[in-house]
C-alpha cells in the first residue's frame, strides 16, 4: 500500500464528490470532484515535463484554492513541494533557488519578470504563473500553469511512495543565520495529521474557516491538511480580516490562528458569543498566546482557546487537550507517539535529563517521534549537530513542565541572555512585565554591556490610556523577581516587529536598541 500523502487524503474524501471542498470569500465553490480532476490535470502536466525523481516544485503564489490543488498535484505526481513566503524578494528567492535547485518554479504573474531572470540564470528548467482567484470547471482561468494543465487528462494514477520518501521542504525563517530547508516525508506529515484528527476530535460535519497563509506549516500542514484528511469543507479567506472572520464564523465550526488574530478579534466590537455560537474549536499556535488574551477570550466568548506547539522540523509536538483542562500559558501535553524530554546541565557541565523530581526546572526541549523530519536539505553536518546520539531532535526551545506534564515554553535557547554570569530566560521576564497594569505586550532582549556582558532590556507596548514610566516598571519588577533579572533598560514602542506568523522578530529589536 502506498504511503503517498495524497492517497491518504483521497481515501478520506467524502463519497459525495459534488459536495463543497473549498468555498472562497467571493462565493466560488470547488467540489471534491473539482479538486480531484484539477489536481489530476496538474499532476499530468508535471509528469509530462520529464522531471527526475525527487524534483522540487518551488511555489511562491498568493493564497488560492488553485494553490492547494497544485500542492496536491505535486504530491500526487511524486514530486517535492516547496512553498515560499510571498514576502520574499529577489535576494531571498535567489538564495532559495540556488539552494533547492527546483526543476519547476510557479509564481504570481506580477512577479514573473524578475523571478524569471533569477530562475533561468540558476538553471530552473520550467517557470509557470498561477493567479489567485483563477479556477477550472467553467471559472475564469489565469496563469500559464492552468492554461497548460487544461490540455491534460483529468484522471491520474497517484505515484507510489514510501513513508520515508521526501514530500515537502519548508525553509526556516533564517532570522539568525542561513535559512535551512526542513525535509518532511510523506510519513512525517501523514502520521501527524492522523494524530491531530483524533486528538482534536474532528467531526464529520466540521467546517474550517481558513484565514492563515499557505506557505507555512500552520496554514498548510495543520489547517488545510486537517480538513483534507477529514473530508471537511474549508471557507477560504485570502488573508485575515477581523470583520470578514466575524462574518464567516457563524458558518464554521473550527478556526485556527496565530495570537495576533485573536487579539484583533477581541478588538472588534462585533465579536461576541453569538458570533461564535457554532464554533467547536479555536486553535492557536506559531507564537506565544498571552495569558491576558487567553482569559479575555474566555470572558468574551465562553470558548477556551486550545494552544499547541510545533515547528517546521517536527510538525505538531504538543497540544492542550480537547476534552479536559486547557491551561493558559502552556502548550499542553506531548501528542501520542511523541517522546519529549528536557535537557539541562549538571554541576560538571554535562548534559542530563530533567527528572520527575525537578518539576519546574528549565531545560532544552528535545523530541523524538514519527513526525520528526528527515533532516536539513543539503546540510548533513548541521543535521547531525541537531540530533542527539540516541535520536532526539534538539528543538532549540527551552521550557519547563508542571506536575501534570503540561509544557510551558520559556523561550529560544538562542534568545538566552547571560548577564553577569547568570542565565536569564526572556519569556520569564516577559510574563512578569505583561502582568503590570498598563502593559499591552513586551519583548525582552539582551544587548551588549561592558560590565555584565549582556544587559537585560525590555521593549514595552503600553495600552492607550497608560501613563507607565521606566521607573515604574523597574520599581515594580524589583519587588517581584531577582535583581539580576530586572531590566537595566526599558524602552517603549508603538508596536513590536513581527513576521507573517506573528512571531516577534527579536533580531530586529536587538539591532535597533543594541547600538
């Protein structure tokens, strides 16, 4: 039996292929039959190009149902899907093409000119365009990929694949160095999707309101894959818009977002219990969810957001439970099949696993399981560095466990601040700052200091009515935490810089305030 991820999805498609698979914000409908036929045409087109086994299909297009169809066609034809952030420009695209050496590049029509210069110079053999909002089955067509695919048959026999065959490459953000391509197999992705389907209690009549981008693990491999595996309809929004989400929520049962989405929903006067009356599950991930947001969401809607934890290299690792307590400030428990441990150092500087008698001890999160990736593309040395001798992947995140096994993320090991010889974890300090009246959110960074090596520095966004000062913050913190953890400097900003998935870009803060 093939382990091809598309075959897994297809085995769960509803029997009624005339049912709606994707509905767009502007009223276009794509049935399950449309998805099957359109992906077959695209798979036939890709197969006709004479590409070698394992060829990469790089894709930088705006979100659309056709982008999902291209993803499925790539899997179906046995090639490797490589989604790229739509914000990437020439220098970044030049790097990704040079590194991944895709045989095919699919881009938006408006970017064809400059991407063509880079792609053809690097030896990419085929370049197509795909426009958002275009479609088959009588809908308007736009872009050379759809035009070419229409001449191919709408039947295709899915290519046989093994569980450890490469399916998707996801490039990490690269904010602290060279961006790395995380290689995920058909088995990695399929096993994780099946675990989440059971763990989150996907229902036969679920409808997913999809407002996330498709180039990231959250929107593609968690949200879209979840609906495809469950045979559930998706309501597709081109991007997050709080008013449009409020309009579509009553027609949906599942919503997944980054914390910023939930903050913006709470700021919308039209968002209330009635808006959420049919929602079964709200999921948050990709960045930490503030406990204030968690609590305010419960008070406003009666729903408790389910926060989970994962990364490009591992798909989802932990999740708050569906049917029992969801704890704010934590990312829940290890998912079935995931082995998770915290690693710290002993008095001799040797690595040791935090034992059950060390509840609350901070350590590096290490994981093992069928969801953990194959390694980094063309980086065997880096891959070897990131795995322990007994096969655990070093996530680079640090966390702590409570007495019942709930995991709280303290921060990234690369964000660790060493001030005067003491280890300071930014998340711990941020949690204290965020509890101060008048603070909307905060970020803690280390900047060079001639005496301490690094100085703990806080960047704070105040609430509109707040009159908070630097002296106020420092005075309050000196009564709460150890003196070496108290920020040496406090800056106030209008907002924190974030990437497309809502993660605070601390590298930019260090550049701004560290000079």
